[in-house]
C-alpha cells in the first residue's frame, strides 16, 4: 500500500487543513453530519484532501461507496455502477465518487442526471479545474460546490509526522526526524500533502539514522511548483503576470515570471511579454516593443535556465515603463463600428485608381506644407477622432502637439 494511503485520515479532525470546511461548526461538516447529503463538487488543487473527505463522507452516511477516475473510466463503467442502485443492497442509495470529472464529456456527464435527480445516487465529484467552466451546467446546478485550498505548512506537519512514524514501523527502524525537517518539506511542497508525503519518503530512504534538513530542502524544493499548462493555473499565472506589469509592480511581475519559468513554460512567458509590450505600454514607449522582441529572441536562443536573464530585463522594463492602451482601445472601437454596419463606403478619391468609380480628387500630402493637407479619409458615417484618443503620457502628448500644429487646431481631446 502506498504511504499516502497508509497515512490517509479516518475522520474530519485528522484531515490536514480545510478548516473552513471541516471544523466542527463549518457549514459543510454540519450538512454531512445532519444526514441530508446533496450531490457535491469538490474543487481545488491536487493533494488537498478531496478524495479523503469523500471517503470519510461515505463512511459517515453508511451508503455503498463506489469510486472511479474519469481519466480512465468509460460510459459502460458508469452504467455498471448505476445499475447497482436498483439492487436490494442499495436501498439507502449509493455514493458515486468521480475523480477528475472534468475529463468526462457531455454525454458521460448527462448519463448521471436521472440518477442524481431521483436520489438513487449521491454524486461526489472532484476536479482541479473551475467547475463552472468544466462541468455540464445541468449537472452543476444539481450539486453544491465546495472549494479545497492548498494546505498551509503548519497544518501539514502532523500528517508528515504520521508518515514518518509509519515508515519507521514498516521498516523496523528507529530513525529520528526533527520538526525542522518536517517544516522544510511542508514549505517545499506547495500545499500538496501527497507531494509532501512523497518527499518525506524520499528523504527517509536516502538518510542514515537522522533525517537532515539540508537533504529535505534538496529533495523537496521543486516539488512545490505547480504549473499545469492545460489547466486553470496556467491561465491564472499568465493573467496575474500581465496584470502585475500593467499595474506597474515589478516585484509581483518578477515573481509570476519566476513561477512560470520554474514551471518550465518559456514559450507562454515570451508570448505574453510581447503582447504586454504592445497592449499595455504601446505608444507611451514605442521602443519597448523591439526591445522586448530582442529579449524574447535571446531567451528562445539560449533556452532555460539562462532565458530568465533577458526576460527579467524585459519584465522590469515593462513594469516600470509609462503605460498606454490607446491603440488597443482605438482598434476595439473600430471593430465595434464595423460590426454595427458602419463605414462601408470608402471615399471615391481614396480608392485604387484602377477602380471604375475612382475620381481624381485625391490630394497628395507630400506636396503641401508640413506634408499635410486637410481631406476626409474616413467613410462619411464615421467622424474623425472617434477611435483613437491621445494618451496622457509624454510620447503621445508630443504627438498630440504635432497633430494640432499641422492641422491648426487646439481643441482635440
């Protein structure tokens, strides 16, 4: 039996963390202990106790408990279990626990609805992805969602101590382990108890009579890095990364860059930096765009870990640069006008000279003073200045002054 299963708690009071769900007066615990159990969705990162809590719930209710994993289960597996709900042994109903339910398609999730609605099956499903995006809405509406949070290091230490004692008992040894070692492991596993137990096991079997703090750091320091490129955390980190740069916070921006790169995702960091340079800094500091592109080129050429150097330069530059999204907003406004059906007719003097309706009324700006001559370029149903608004940064203010100079105006905002 894996060590994590040997350590698995038997009651709510033994579960590491999740006090907001499992403390004696928490609403979730009171619902379970009342005996009136709705279908449940457990949402949270791996190793936070979702499967353990489902197992404890099944024992408290006394119902038959069936567990499947959506990554490997088929529709026939579901039907086989659901057929049990008609049997005499299931007069009190059954609990069906589906781990990683986000991997079930719509048809598989729909197959559960009839049984959940009539009460024959109490469904407990767990997912590491946001259930409001990954679950079939009809199934979600019939379930109560509870979020599991990463386990704090202090809450994990007792579980690690139990795991250590079990290792000694299983091996017939009398090794020693200080609280400092357990804390080092707990702090290095990113709130994932399963990872913490795995790291402890590695430290145990690579140590002599006493588990060392240095070895604990070495074997657990990277286990806390969670970065699922196909899951919510991927998008959450990239979102926090861009918003930190947009908010001119270089410390937060560097932190999220480190999270992304230490997770091994160089490409996403590079792509997002180039987007940020154009979207959030833009015309306030146009030279940042080729500078960031150069940093990205260097990063992709040298690869990790050295890629962190040019990308750190780019991040600090962008976070501390003046900001403008005026070009972004101008484009969005133009798209809105197009989608509303406006601006269909290009002025005749702007059309290609080979066009049968083209006229010769076009004025060539370069032959006029300041290379400018007044003429309308937009379609007749769109007014000048409707899309682009000059930003309040130094660069765009200078462009605004030039704009007014060549047009002889002073009232554009």
